């Protein structure tokens, strides 16, 4: 209790007390302002060096000395029996609590220190005691509750994080790019203003080629301006959607696997892909695997039935022992210590048993393959005696078979297995089936009827799941409320098995996947590369992202493709016009609309809206499928009858279902190019979606790639042909999608690069021919260099080297991978890309395809035996000719220099350097021609030597770059006997 008339201390809240223990005047520390502070707090302030009054700022010194003297005199009058307990009963000071008696504590401590120091230490002890009490109170909280609080705080943390490239790596990289751009401008100013009169044609050709290369470099370089890395937190994903819940809240995923010819795509490889999907580390009821057999082969059907049976053993084994990878062929072939991190004694025995079971399974698959080598005259017969419906691969009904899942099939331990569905769409003569893109669209519709998972993951039949947590990695983006709303797909990099150590033909595409794709991820997202991609189903349906503006109901009439005349007659305000323009997406020519617009209506209005928006014209004549498209979070449609689902699924894969709909135009995989992947991703980005690039530490998927020269070039030819087809279509990034303004400029630049790169083959072939011409004619594309010209050339070479070095520094790509990529850029450019350009132009002008057939000639066994297989193809002729011509030119150049004396060696150096640049880039191609026994097919040698000889003879005869004055002099020399 506060004593009457005694103020409280402003520091501790206790009464300031009196000037003497016996009472009297109230203690005053500062006589200037009478600032209320007790004696103990005053001593504390002085001890800590704060000797001025907190109220007026005057020194405490005089007041403190006067108060101390009067206080010490009064202490001697106290009786010796006075103890601290009496002081405590009077409400002792909070900062003076001590266990000493009043006399001892007021006079001197045991160590002889002044008394106020003892008080301070006593106060500190009390303070520490209070802290200990608080800690003990905290310790009394149950451990479970503390863990729950910690987990709850982690649950709502971001599921992914952007890891920016260090400024120490990125800033110099950008500075060198700008410097290189400036040097390029100065270099071209010099090249254009200093023509070579004695070789004007060569000079003009070289300048045109160099300008094209510079433009190509800009298209490739600037989309890599802002590369980023990403990190995912799958433990947070599990804590948020899985742990502590009766039912798992993770989103369902439908897996798509496509195959065509089981004799070219071995069923065992496809089966390993399917097994890795069925054993994925994801809730069983959330996984469905759909296998598209576009060749309607009974071999594929029977091998899938065998796979479903073997999965009953394989799936529980993988999940019990956390096997990686979960494709048995690649797991058992690993040359690693498979006992590492395994602690269960039963593992060795079960692994041995599982390997034996897998080998027996392989024998059964191989028996099916051997049986399928020769087709019976009457066609294939199923086990029940009925003919196989797909005996004619071009004329058969649609087929669907559910092997696992809703049939109640369980593994050997009694656990439920994921759903496995075989699908073969209907094919009839006279219908366009659109190859892989059409097969994928059929799977989209079938899966929407049967499972309707909100997310899809498509894999090629030879790409298995190498990381069982890959789906969780993708869900860290898709299911994050902050990130996933506008994400159309999550693309994983492609990684490959079975490639030779040196990667002679750049099969790994390391520069593209580890450099270019990271750069695109910093803009609007990576391009879709055809496999290893998790899609948002709504994005495939042509809907825009949720971030698009929602139209008010008043503008509904203007939404319906302008079919309501009343809307045309009314003048729409400017702001509403802009909203209509954005939502109608006139540049996309689509009648697809944001889901949130539909949600603004009641059931009656919604049904009316669906009718007026002509959903049937967009998605086809299936009410069940149309209803599934409106379910943003997936799930079976309410109107679906389980007993008729298979019948409805057969209906949506009929060959005429897509007729007069938007499938392949605005919905699903887009038709019109053999590279439907680029086109599909491009359309999504034009609608305003963004994509994500996910690179987990353990590669998510692995596949196989053609490692011999001919097959590799044939693969590149197909990709380049697809780019040429897009270039000549209405979807060309140079003019498509400008109206909506949703495609970022650097993203458009990247897409432009993906469709114009094949045309670089034309200047590249010309540029690779120039060194041989210069060596054979004695001319050169560059005049005598001045000092300033030497600076520009040297600066250009240094900037090119610095750009590459700094790019490798921030990306982590090795210099060998970079060099292989540079070499194959030249090899593919002068062969496959060149043929793709001509084939694309012929297809556009004449409407027919020119197929460059590939025929096997020789094969060797052993490790990487496929690397040495040579297959004849006309694509090999141009690069072989360039090699021969440049080698002949080098020999001719040295011969001429030997005959002309030492003065000609200086100009020869530049020409030989130019020719060696071509030869070094084509060196892997030369090794591929030689094969293991250094043999080259006679046909290739004959054609190449013939073309090189004819070219050289014609050049010597015509010499088109010889000036008229030189011609007159030479004729005079011929007519006069010199």
C-alpha cells in the first residue's frame, strides 16, 4: 500500500520513502524539479553512470550526498534487533529483496563491498529467479502442444521459394551482354562501311550471314536475362494437406502414357514406366494411370495385363523399402550398393525373391513379343475365342479396359492399388486422327469421365519416374494458394539413361534444360517439351487464369460471341469495352470463358448460360464431360451414372466426336504441327497463364534418347519441321496473340526463337562454305585490318568468350556440355534443319510431305553399341560435303602458300583458322561417319566427293568473284608470250 502523501517512484513504482529511517521529510533526489525517485533507484542510476535527473537534467550529486549523510547518521540510532523481515512486513522495496539482516545489509557485505552493490546483486538474483520461473512455466506446457504449435506455424508457410541467382554472378553476366551488343553495333558499322571490292560477292554473303547470326543471338540471349532457381518444401505440403487429417486433402492426379507400335517401342519399356507410376509416393486413391494404345495392338493389351498382375508384388515392395527408382528394369540394373541405408534384415531375401519374380515376368513379356512378330492370317484371337477388335489398326472401334482400381484389385498385402486403364480410341477411314496430339486429347476426355483429377501428368512410354516424390514436388506449386492460381503447368527437365559418357551428339540437351529453361522461368515460364509435365486441367480446357477480370452480368450478351443483337446497338462505356475485349480474347478466336463468370449465376442462370455459350460446340456432345469441365477442383460429375460411365467414355473417344468442335484448335493439345507441345504451351501463355520449371535434386523422370548419328538427326529433323510448320501457321508468335497483351515480350522473343531457328541453316551452310571458297580462290571476306578494326574483332571474340564463361558460371553447366552443344548446333544446322526448311516449304506450297527414310546398315554389340550403328539417310550429304570441301581447301591453301613464298602465309592464317572452325564443329559428325571400324558407307563418300569435285572445278572455271580489271590483265597475259 502506498503511504499517504508519499509519491511513487517513476522507475520501480514503489513509494520513494523518507529522508531518514525514522521518518520525517519525503526523500527528494533532485531539489530542482522534485522528480520522484526512490533511494535505491537513485543509487542504481548513479552506479550505471546516469548521474543527471531524468526530469530536469541537473546532476544528482549534491542531493545524493546530502541524503546519504543524513541516512547514515540515522542508521546508528536503529536497534540491533531490526531485521529484514520487519522491512518486508512494511512492504519492502521490490528491487532490494535480500536475505541478510537489516544491520548486516545496511552496514557492509561479507566481502567488504559498498552496500548498494550488494543490493544490486540481490536485485539481479531476483530478476534471474523470475526468468527461471518463466522458463519453468513454459516447460510445464506439454511437449505435444509445443510441437503442434510449431507444426501449425509451418503449415501455412510457402510451399515453394524462388532462389534468385547471386548478383555477383548475374550482374557481370548482364554487363557483358550489353557490352557485346554495343560491340556488335560497332562491328557491323565497320563491316558494312568497308566492303571488299576484290571479293564483293563473298563479302556481301558473309555480312548477310553475320547479321542473321546476330539477330539469332539476340532472340536466344535476352530471354535468359533473369534466370531463377526454385526450391520446394514437400514436408510442408504433407503437413498442410495430409498429416493429422482423416482424409488426405492432396489433389488427385491422372497420369497419361502414350504408345503406338509395340514393335518399335518395346512393351517392357512401357511396362516399366507404368510400374513406376503405380508405385509412386502418393496416396493410392489419388493416382490413376491411363495408357493410350494408338496402334490398337493386342501385344500392348496383353503386356499391360501382365503388368497389372506383377504390380501386385512390385508396388508393396517399393513402398515398404523406399525403393528408388521404382522402375524394376532400371532399379535392378543399377551398379550401386543396394544395401546402403537399408536396416531391415528381410530386405535381402525379399529383394532376391522380387528380382526372380521380375525375371520371370520379363520372360512372359518376351514370349508375347516373340509371338507378335508374325500376325496370323485370320488376325489375333483373344483368350475367350473372340477376334481382337483392333486387328485393323486403321479401322477399329474404341476400346477401354480397367485393369486395377475400381475392380477391387489389391496387392499381395491387401492394400488398394492405383487405377490402371487401357484406352485405344476409335479409328475409321476418312477421319483425321492427329497422331499423338489426338491420342492425348482422347485421354483427357476419358479421364474426365472416369476420374476427373484436377491435374494431369503426361509421360512418353520410355520416360519412367526416377524420383517417387516428383508428383509432390509439382503439387508444391499447383496447390500453393499464392503460386498455383495462375500456373498452367509445371515442367520438369528431361534426363536420359544410356548416353555415352562424352555425349557426342548433345543428346542430354544440357544447355537448353539448365540454361534456357531457367531463364524462361524468370519471365512467364518454360516452354512445354512434350513429356514430364504436370498440367492444370482447366488450362487444357482453354479457360483463362483466375486473375483475369470478371465480367459483370450486364455484359453477358456481349460475351456470347456477339450473338445478341441488342448488345451491338448499345454504346458500351470505355472501361467496360476494355473488359469485354480482354475476356472475349478475340485474338484467340475462342469461345471459352473464365470459370468465375459462371459462378456468378444461380442454377437456372447457369444452365441458360451454358446453353447460350455453346459449350457443346466447344467441348462436344457429352453432357457428362461438359459438366466435368466446370468442376475446377475435379471430382466425378454429379449427373454421372456409374453404371454408364464406360459407355460415356467410349462415346468421347469416337472418331467423330471432335468434328465441328474446338478440340485441337482452342481446347486440349493443339493440332497443326508435329511439335504439338510447343504450340500447346504457347496458346496457354497467350491466355495469360504462367508455367513453372521444377528441378529437384534427384531427377524426376528419366528416359531414353537415340545416341547414333542418323537417328539423332532424324529426331532433330522432326522437331525442326514442327517449328517450320508453326512459322507458316496462324499461330506464329510473330503475329499471333497481340490483342490480349498477356504474353510478355521476352516470352514472345523466346517463342519466336523456337520457330525461326531452323531458318538459320541457310546462312549457316553458306557461311561454312566461305572458308573453302576463300582458300581455293585466294580471296577473303575481310579487307586488310586497321588498328581500330582489330580492336572490334578482338572485342567481339572476347565478349563471346566472356558471355559463355559467365553463363556457365551461374548455370553450373560444364564446359564439355557447352562445347558439345555448340558442335551439334552446327551439325544439325547444316543437315536436319536445312532439310526441315525445304520440307516445310514444300508442304506449304504443294501440300505433300517429303519423308527422309532411315534404313539400318550395320550394328555392333557391346556397351553403347547403338552409338556406332550407321543408317543411311540423305540428311548426311550436306555436312559430309562441307567437310570434304573445307579439307580440300586447307590442302589447296597450304600448297599455294608453299609455292608463293613467305609473304602469303600471313593472309593464309585467317583463312585456315576460318576453315578449322568449321572442321572442329563437324568433328563429331566425322567420327559418326567413320563408325567403330572407321568405315564410311560408299554411297556417302561417292556423293560427297562428287559434289565437292564438281563445285571446285566449276569455281576454278567460272571464278565469279574475279574483278573485271583482273580479268582483262589475265587475258592479256594469256595472249602475250611472257
